[in-house]
């Protein structure tokens, strides 16, 4: 391999560890020119091989002007990571979140409030907002859908100048496409063909192809296409989304005991299939010697099929009772061992079929005739659609009563035990041992209890236009003064719809309650045999009322109602519906998940005589419109000859927001029968219109202390958008059917609720950076940086008591309600250390360490001034490599400390609590071996998460597990190729 690089006094370079992130050992961290500034050639350095490229990169870093980390693919077809997030994970000060073996969200110095752009303009990934799993856990700003193959490089700005797009509290992630006219050959064909395999899964294909052609020195086209299919299996401790935890007065025999008890724990068997197709096209046309036209199209289509089977273990519900025998807890009240008996044992099958499509279009016109004034005009349009459908089924392993027209009801699985007893042993991944394992596999005991489907539809559209100028005034020639200015206008529209699939029972004789002055319709969400006719609650003699019993005072649809939601099926009567799996060490029968891949069709096929239709849930759905008008001006002074470079500027941003959301009305009516069994039909629509202006000054300076030592300083005012879920979600209430004997038996009671806040202000902060760098030889670097960020108002979640009308005899129940608010603010300060060196014998290393100390206004029952969520106090990366004689090998280890993730509030009545959730420390070991068969072909073997590191969270105390997921080791083998003509 031979490359040419040019030293530039305006080059922006990567940090030390970036140079070893790209695949097969032949990727290189390269310089990126400063915004809108062309490189000026000083001399030409010809380098060969990876080691020499490191020396060249260090020389470029020495001459950079901004605080920036970069990853850039040097040659076509050399792509190391599953997505762009993973391409950034080893940079100093950068960590990533993970889900199902994939890198997802990027955190810059622990903060996830960052902005991702494409060529310094708007970009959408398709995964800006979405929900995961049966618990509908909200997620945002994942980069897992962006293939590394489509990107020519990534710049991570830790401190901006005024010309860069606003929106990053932690920093800016700038994805860069390749320029076709930069190709070394007239025609380039490159790519890779690989196979990959995860733990316990089969081999799946992945590959990419790059085609580029220069039609002339003025016009070239470059296209990339990539495809990968990934299968993964994970064993999970789930249920962290369940808010019905408890502490005081848990039943124990005839008495009570105080112990931290989740509502339910789920031992989960999770499979995931991912298919991703990506394409990109770049057109590069020099219209004249001074006028250049560029166009880019970036497309990604990610399909994710998630299939779960879970066994549910009651702790604070289903009449759970703790045996005194073998019961132990620690001094904090955390259960260590114990035996629990409840009246319910259930298994859940869940399938989510999701697809995220995104298209990003950009066109730019750059003018530079070599004079004092240069300029550019750019326009961009980005659009994405996220679609998901989720199917759920509960099977019952204990006796379950369904409706059949008698008060006693019918028990389809009458041979099943009446109760469920299991023994619990605590740990990061606790174990559950049932007293009667056969109840999970005896076909007559396994009843298909409940079925439901929900969906999500989110569309995002972004448009922008901008103009930039750069002027070199005559009066500033001695100081190399450059004045820049520009303006930008952008619009963003977000439409997020959450849908419930409702059944229409009017054909089965259910009445329309609204025609009778009621608040319900003949629709229903949960298809459960225990649910009878809502109209059985009407007075006897009501025209059309079913024969619900002998008296007017029967207990309605949960009493003597005729059968409504049928047929009733067990694993004995319909064995083809079930599959046998081992979950959490327990063999059990579950609804066959393969039958649920199309959830809507699956549910319609189970109940062919019942029409189904999606209804929009107005509380969980919202629309956001955002307009931004921006102007900036900045000045650069100094050059390499002056031994300094200064930049100062200001960016002014006016934001206009319109949020359309909904709230639960005082007297709600439903499409469906209840709030828990439908959606509100008469929501209170709320439109919130706001505008605010941010003034964002910035300053940076680079000073050459000696030929080998540099000092860098910067200061900036930054801001970041609000989380869309927090901004747009309405007030939502959760209800649970009471199984406690007494007047509220079988009534649905309010447990907890949550909502968004359209009045949230964006994140705003002032930040300061200083760095010292020492370069020695041509391949050595030692650097240290300190940073400080003061966040004006940190968004936190407040928990208050709220009384909500429900089905209780009292008419209302008190519970907790959580809502995001602007808190008092917070700060983060820390140190980044980096080092690298290449030895003469082919060995080399890169290493970096980040210390981040943060505090916020977050508080809970046990701690005040908690850290900023997601900020790990310690993180380090180290990588060793060897390259010689066509052979190369690398081993890297990335580790991050535990991190606070926010508070978890729960309780009932006076027994309310707020505890902190913490992500456990995580370290991942990756390795790679490659051999260059010749200049065109290289074979590679890569291993991801070689030690199968597990991940998890705990609640307040390290021995109170909150979630857990086993690690997935992934092996990749294949070949990469490149041919130039």
C-alpha cells in the first residue's frame, strides 16, 4: 500500500487512538480540513504501510487547530465495525452504549446529548426515537443503523467553532462521505466478502462493494452498497420497566416482612435477527476551475426481528407470599434467598418486527477563484420512517378461570396446579428454581391466556439551506486574518404515532356503551378469555344486554358473563401453537414465536371471526415542528509561521417550536372498554408554541511552545435539543387488576403514571478545554487535556403523588406520577490522557484514559447531587498491534466504569421510594488477524467481545439486580479486495 498525504497548517487531525480503529489493520486516522478551508501544500510525504501512516498522522495532528477526534477509512473496502457507533468506541473521551451485542448510542465525555450530522449538515438515522420490548422501553439517537461501509470518515468535535452546526452538549459527530474525485485510479473496484457467527447462532453473510469512476479530471462518480445479516442470542434478566415494586409489609406466612421486592422478574430467552442494506452515491463535478458542484445520497434500510420467551416470577403481586423457611436478606433489605408462593405462573412470548428506513440528500456549490472572497451554498433534505409491530402472548401454567356464562367460570387447564412456588437465589443474574418443574411442560397445564398487539409509526423530515462566506481582508494579511460568516434556515417535522390493535366485538353481541351514555365502545385490546362482555355491567333488562346471570347485581364481565374471547386453547388441544425452550434453566412450553413474525396477521388468524383495526393512542403519540434560523460570524488569525492560531466567533440561533400532544381528560371516554383495554377517544389536545434565542460564542487557540510541544485552549457556549419523548408524550396512567381479597377484588386500580413536558428548555452549558501535547520522534505522542462543562439546567425526573379515578370502590386511587423537569443544573470536569508509539520491530500501541467527575441536581432517597446520567467516572482503551511482512495482528480492550442512569420511583400509598439505577462496569476485548495475499487481496479473522462479557444494571445497591444480559461473542472471517485501473 502506498499513500500520499499533505501537511497543512489548517489540517484537523484525529486523536492518538483513532488510527487503529478501522479494519484489517490498514485504516488510518487522517486530517480533516478546517471548516470551508482548503489545504495548502507545504511538502509531500510518501508513506507505505500502516506504521508509516501512523507517523504521517502524528505529523498532521501536530499541525491541527481544533479539539477533534477523527476516524477515516484510507482505502476503499476496509471496514472493521458493525456500525458507526462501534467505529468511535476507542477514541479518547468517547464511550458507547450497547444493546443485543451492537453498539448503539455514542457518549462524548459521558454525555449522550450530542448532534449527528452528515458533511456538517442535517442527518437522520431512522432511530431517533423508538421503543423496545414488551415493556415499551423508550430509546433515542441510536447509530446502529448506519453501516461503516458507507462512510468515508467521522469527526468528533469536542469543542466547536461558530461555523459548526449547533445541537451538541457533549459534542458533534460529523459523518463524512467520500469524494469521487479523490480516487487514486480512474476506476476503483473494492469491497469485502465475509461470514459472521454469534454465540449459539449460525453463520450469516455480510459484504460490501465500492465502485468508482473518474470520467475526467472534472467529473467522477462513486457508489457503495453494503449488506449484512446478523443473528444473536442473549439470555436476559428483564422486568426493570415494571413500576410496581414494594418494600414494606410483604406477606410472610400470617405476618409480614420488609424486603425490596420487584413486581415481577422475567427470565428471558432473546433471539434477534438483523438485516441491513445500505447504499450511498457521491457526484463530484468541477464545473469550472473555481466552481465545484457536489451531490450525495445516503440510504439505509435496517430490519430488526426480536423474539423473546420469558418466564414471569411474581414478587409483589399475584398474592405473593414469602416463606419464613430459608428466607435471608442483607442489612439494606435486599433479598438474598427465599421461597415465594403465588397464584400465578406465566410465560410470555413477544415478537417485535421493526424496520427503519432513512434517506439523506445533499447538494453543494463551492466557489473559490483564488481571490480574497470564497463561498458556498448548500441544501439538504433528510427523511426517515420507523415502523414496528409487536405481538404478545401470555401462557398460564397455573389454573386460570375464563368466562362461560356462570359465576364459577371455566378452568380450561384444570389439571394445572393452583399455585406456583419457586426458590430465589440472588446474584447479578439471579436463579429461580421451581418446586414443580413439570407444570411448565405438561400440555394440559399450559393455557394460551392473553394476546395483544401494538405498533409504532414515526416519520421525521428535515430540510435546510445555508450560505457561507470567507474573506481575507487586505488589512489582515500580516496576521493571516480570515473572516467567516454565514446564515442557515432549517425545518424539522416529527410525527410519532403509537398504535393499539383493537378487536371489534359488536358482531358478537357486545353493545356500544357510548350510545347508552357510557364511556366505552364494543372494542378491546387484550384478547383474554377471562374478559367477558362489558355490557354485563349494565342493569338487567337493558335492551340487547347478554344473559349475564340471574340477578341484576352479578359482577359483570369477570363474573357470570357468557364467553366472549374464544376459542380457549391449551398445549394439549392445540400443540402446533407451542414450542419447547429452556429459559433460565427451566424447560417450558411457549407460544411459538415463529407464528408471530407478522403480529397483526397472527392475531387475526387466532380470532378469524373478529375484525381488528389499529387505533392511535393519543397519549403516547405526538407531533413536533421545529424551525431554526441561524447566523454566525467568526475570525481566524495566525499560522504555523506565527507559532499560534486563534479563532473567535459567535453563533446566534432562533428556535421556534410547536408541540402537539394530548392529556387524559377529567372524564375520559374510550375506543375500547377501559383505559387499560383501549385508547382514549376524547383526549385533551394541547398545542404548545414556543420560541427562544441562543447566543453561542466560542474561542480557541493553539500555541507552539517548542517544535515538539503544543498548548491548546478553547471555550464555548453550547446547547442541545430536548429529548423528543420527554417533550411530546402526554399524561399516561397505568392500572393493575387487584387480586387481593376484599371490595376491590378483580377491579383495576391505578398504580403509577408518567408524562412528558412540552415546556422543557433545551440543555445549555458553558465549557472550557485545555490540552498539552508532546511529540517525539516521528511516531510518539504524549498528551494531557483537562475539561470543564457547566450545565445551566439539567433535565431530571420528578416524582409526585397523584390521585387518579379508576375502578376501585372508592372511585380513585393514589399513586405516583413521574415527569421530566428542568433541574438546577450540573457540571462535569475531567482529564484525558493519551499515548502512542511504534517500535522498530513492528510492534506498537495506542492507549488513552478519561477521568470524568460529574454532579447534577438529581437526588433520591439515599443520595443528593448524583452524577450526570451516563457519565462513567473512569474509562480507558488500550490497543497493541504488530505489522510486518504482510502479516498484522491487533488486540484491543475498552473499559468503562459504572455509571448512574437515573432514578427509579415506585410504591403504593405511603410506601413510596426513589432509588438510583446504575450500569455496571463493562470491558470488551476485541481481536483481529490479517494477512495480505498480495497488494489487492487480504484475508482477515476478527473476534468481537472475545471474553463474552456480560452487562447489567443494579438498583441502588450492587447486589440488587435491575437488569442483566449475557454477552455475545462474534467471529468474522473473510477477505477484502481492491482493484484500481
